């Protein structure tokens, strides 16, 4: 062996920087889904007395504050650990771990719910196959695609996003044709925003707390920081643009739906299929079936994208010793993906979807709703953490102390906290159990959260 060779540091395999700004925007839009408001349209409509578009736009403004905080922190720490890294670096390693554990809850439940939803939707097309056969198919399919590498996943995301946009445009065209056939007074076109007889602030707030679900997933963009060209610029731009595009597109979709349906409430048994019902009224049975199929495709894209993001988050936490590094902190050298994490998330989605169905059959479908609420529990812990980290970073930064640097994260934190405390009691209980288990494990794993045992690495190859 040559002299000094023993002192040469071993070369480690890193994630592959192949994503540009457009790739990031597409990934974000697919995780959120261009059809995001369709699944919850009926719930928001009933809660807000038909003012769905108003709640969607209010929620957009609220989420933009948090999106800006994410983008700013990604400039400082372009790491796959995302919120886990931001909070751990700016505040305390223990708080970073707590936020990361909350994110794990969010990121694990999202592919689980998407797997279950896709299985149910597929049963409507091929009812001869059971739910359990379908969840095995979708869990394996999502995992296989994500194991092929980030560029393959990004290319498929672009195709899925294009298909969903085409269906949205078809729906908007059918609505325009239907509305054009009937003469309406000018007030008809403003009623979706404001109808005096049914506009009550308490109802609008209740609807907005649900409408925020439309935007869940934009934060996943920051988990790809180590696979992005020029992450200090592109993460901020992509995060804010995805949030803005989602809000405007979703607002247009529900505005068109309200022109067709008005503020009439939906029966409880029809709430989940409310948007498909509106589509049927605008374009007949054909459009009804197209929208149903599109929601299946949308959840396939969301499930695949959220599994991809979960793998990166677990990698960031494993690399920092918050989770067993030998398993979670490893990159597969050929494809340069966190293979172990992707397999683990796929297995969790499969097992969880099966258990979800088992309990749903005994709870009358309540388990699925609880799962969605638990997703929000973890997501808003991360949102509050990132806003707090952005506030602290601005306070520490000697170069800039502009008031805007305090106002944006402060408003983002307060809005997220208000939404978080208004989650259902069952979700709060289950979320608290999850957090307690994670904090107990973290304290044991890191010997009381000693900073030298929990690290928050930021790659050196940043443009």
C-alpha cells in the first residue's frame, strides 16, 4: 500500500444532481396533484356554504408564507433532511429530531393512503380483483419506479402531470359550454366568491381549515435539495411557484364547479364523489368516468412522489444518526437512490393499507378519514418548525434585520398553529402517541439528544 493511503478518506456515494427547476415544479405539482381540490370539494362546500373558491384562495395566501420560509431555509441548508435539518441547525438538535419525526408521520401516511385509494379506484374498473391484490400491485409498482432513479421518476411525473392538466382543461371546457348555453345576470359569476345570504365568517374559517389540504405536499420539494442543480436558487422558486400555481389552478377548478352546482349542499354519502357528480352534470356520463379515472392516476402520481420524498427524508435522518445509519443513511451506488428507505416505505404502505382496510370495515370508513387528519398532524408540525427556524435565522443573521424577515415566518407559524389545534380529537390523540413514541426512541437512540450524536449534514457540492 502506498504511503499515506491509509489516511485517504473513503469516497462516499451521494445523491445524483440531475433535477432542474422545471423538474422540481412538476414533482411538486404531481405530489400535490393538479386535481387536488376535487377529492375534498364536497367537504369544503358543505362546511363553507358553497364558498369553496374563497376558502381555496385564503388557504393559498396562508400557505405562501410557509412556502417562502421553506425556500429561504433551503438556500441556507440545501439538504435532503429538509425541515429536520433547518430546525436542528438553527434551534436545537432535539427540536430538529422532533420535527423530523413529525415529518416521518406525514410522509409515511401519504403513500399509504394513496395506495389504498388507488386500490379502491381500480376495483371500480376491474371489480373481479380484491382490494388486497390491488394494494400489493400498487405498492410494488410505486417502489419499482422509485428504485429506478430520480430521473426516471421525474420523467414519469411529467407525463402524469400533463395527463391531469388535459382532463382539467376538458372539464373547464365542458363547464364553459354549459354556462354559455344559459343566460345569467352578472351577479351569477361573483356568487362563488361571495353570496351574501350564505356567507358567514365562521363557516369560511371551517372551510379554509379543510381547504389547506389542497396544498399539502409542497414542502416535499425541499427534500430533493441534494438532487437539484443550483438548489439555493431553485428550491425557493419551485416551492413558491408550486404553491401559487396550485392555488390558482385549484381556484379555477372549484370556481367552475360552483358555477354548475351553486351552493347546494351535498348528501353525506355523496361527499367523496361530489366533484365527479358536478362533472357528470357538466359533461354527462363520459366526463364522470374520465374524472373518476383521472383521480386514480392523480393518486398514483402522489403516492409515487410521496414515497420518493419519504425516502430522502429518512436518508437525511439516518445520515445524521437520528435513525440507524447503517440502514437509513445508505445510498445504493448504481442508481444513487436511498434504496433501503424506498423499500421500507413501500412495505409500510402495503402493510398499512391492509390494516386501514381491516379497521375501516369495522369503523364504517372512519379510519381513512383519521389517516388523512394524521397526515395533517405531522405536516403542520413541520410547517411550524420551518417558520420558527426561518424567524430565528433572520434574528441571528447580522447582514439583514428587515422587518419583513420576521413578519413572514411569524404569520406562517401562527396560521399553521391555528389549523393544527383544530384537527379532530382522534387525530390529535393518535398523533400525540406517534410523537411520544418517536421522542422516547430518539432520547434513547441519541443518549438524551446529545448534539454530537445527531448531526445535520449539508453537502459541499452546492452550486
